[in-house]
């Protein structure tokens, strides 16, 4: 679908992946509207774009019907990314469900009522749970281990129901573990790579939950954003579900060692802590369907992507120790109860 001069909506567009998608869309010539409640998203992810491109930002929540109706007016394509994360779902499962599952249903309803021509639902590899076979293609069993994974899977089910019941044009993508500039190290949004990088830059050991044998398929965020954009452009993708991943895997233990080497802190050794609740042991994607259907292949080698992230943190003008004040180590526990 040609997006040049078309108005598109990105829910969660001020967030990590969302802001990179916004940038890719603007560079592709689209007019972009962002709907974000700024719980996880940040306005500073977007301002440089205001001076170069047509970008509208609405402060609103996907649980708010009138805000969604207003956001969907005149929109050709909806990219639905707004959600609350994995660790949040452990301490606040009801709210996580309301945003991720019911919020998706509300967004689908508003988009359909507005006559949207394409709806791209950005799901998550967490819907799979731990790999039963690898690499994991799109037919792999979905057995999520957290309310987050379950709520994202519910959103998928709602999107498919709209496709089959109303002939509503949807595409579902499942990103695997994105990382890169603007990623989250803070609070219950904090993820392993930014936390490892910041701790190493501050001269502190990375903390590994469990024995470090967990394996992930990490994908540089600009590749993830490009894959989402390709999904919107593909007529063949309508009604389909597609993995967006690197097709490579690395253990958390090996990740810690690599981060320490790239930051020049090989004098540090990881610290080990008890496993996190609901943690997935292995995610390793089969990426052939994305290559065939979308002509999508990731282009950023893992080590290069990590170097890019390290350089980004170093460019912020804030000391790593200062940034780590925003870290919550056991970030599945409500912050007021963490000791």
C-alpha cells in the first residue's frame, strides 16, 4: 500500500519501537499522527522530527473511546503498538490486560468505524512462550507464560476475528526482542540489553537472573521498524502473521560477556540472581516467511547494533550512574515494595 502523503496513525508512537517506526514512516513520505499516553513513551523521542516532517501528536490512551475516535479520523493505516510490558504484567496483570487486550479491541473498533484501509497489529514473540522446536516459525504453538504474552495473543485473536468476521484488512507482526537507541532501561520497562550496557558503562557488574543459559533472538530496532513498514505495504500479507527477527540467537551469559568486552570492562564479572517469574527460556525465530512475503531481511549484525547503542548512551550527555538511578533491578515487583 502506497503511503506517500497518506495519513497514518501510530499508537504508542512516542515509545521505543514506535518512535523508530514514526521516523521510518516520515522518511517514506507519510503524514503521521501519534497517539500516546506517555506512560512509557517520551516526547523527547519525537521533537527533532517536528522540524522536518508533518507530525501530529495526541496525548491519549487506547482505553479512551473518544480519544481513539478522534485519532482515527481520516487515517488510511493504523499501526497499533500501544501496550504495557512483560514485567508490568507480573505486578499489575489487570491493567496490563486492559491496555493490551481490551485496548486492542477498542482500537480495532475505532479503526473499522473510521474506514481505515489497513490495520497493522504489532504483537510480540512472547506469545510463543518457550521454544518447543527451533527455529520457531509462525505455526509454532502459542503458550505464553505471562499475562503480557497472553494479552498480546488476545490482541492477535481480536485482529483475526475482525479480518474473518468483517473482512477488515489486518496484518499481524511478531517482533523478537528489539534493542537499540531509545530502548528502556528504567522501571518496569527496563530490558536486559540497555541494563547490561548502562551497568557496564558505570563500572557495575551486569545482573543475570537465572543461570544465563536463556537464549534470545535480538533484532536491531531500525530493522524491526522497517519490517513493520514492509508489512503495511504488502498486499500479500493481509490476514497473515509474520515473525520479525534476526534469525540468530545468543545466550544471556554470552550477551553479558560481549557487552563487557565492547565497553572495555572485562575486569567485571556478571552477578547471578534467582530466575525472574514467567521468564521464557528460549526464543529463536524462523525468518523465512518474512523474507518470502515481505522481502524482509535484517541488515544490522548484532555486535554492530550493540556498538550503536553504546555510542547512543555515551552521546546523551548524562552520566551512566545518573541514568541507573532510574533502574529498578527486580522490575516485576511494584517499585514501592522493592527492597
